[in-house]
C-alpha cells in the first residue's frame, strides 16, 4: 500500500534517518581514514544504527 507521510510522523522519520546517516558517515570516515580500525567500535556502531532503524520502522 502506498501512502503519503504527513506532519509530525514525517518530521520524526526524517530527523531519525538523518541522525542514522550521520552515524554511518562517522563510522565510514573512521574506516577510511585509518589503516587499522577498532572492529568492536564498528560492530557497536552498526548495531546502534540497526536498533534505531528498527525503532523507526515500528513507529511508522
């Protein structure tokens, strides 16, 4: 089903997706800038993004 996203729901989704983009960009920059990077940091960062994306999906 195709449906328009309006009002506060749209603002909620946009704000949270932008925050996830920023987190992913930070992770990406760290990977690209270092020859050696902290794999635990990578896993934790990706897990945090995943959990937040699931929250967004449940609230839509």
